[in-house]
């Protein structure tokens, strides 16, 4: 079994988790700046996926939607912001599932 590099663990998954938590807190508090900060924090993860052939265009679309969620919060569209955030959460969960299953097999 090959272990993940320490840098990938520290700057990858913790950043994704903090990104989601910051975004959800921003949506809950109607603070678009928090949502924007969450999207910026999640950008390296999406850039990494953009460089892979499997997720290239999906990551680009998810990034656009994730940043658009900050605009939705700015215009008091909390439900729309949640809908725009959902693809990032789903993609991160799917990639986490792939990583866990790759390590298990």
C-alpha cells in the first residue's frame, strides 16, 4: 500500500474540509465574503483535478459554480448558493471515495 505524501494530506483534504465549512458558514450567516474565501481555499483542489484527464472539464464547471455561490449569497439567494455549492461537495466526496477504495484494494 502506498501512503499519500504528507504535503498532499495537509494541504489537500484539510483545505477541502475547511473550504466546505467556511462556505456553509458563509451561506448560513449570509456573508458572501466567507463563501468567496471558501471557494478560494477549494481552488487548489479543483486545479489539481483540472490537470487530470478524468476530471478536467468537470472541475472547471464545479469551480465556476462554487464561485457563483458567493454571488448568490450576496443577492440573498441562500437556497441557490447551497445548490451551487453542492457540486463541489459531491465531487470532493467522490474523489475521497475513489482514494479510500484505491487504498483498500
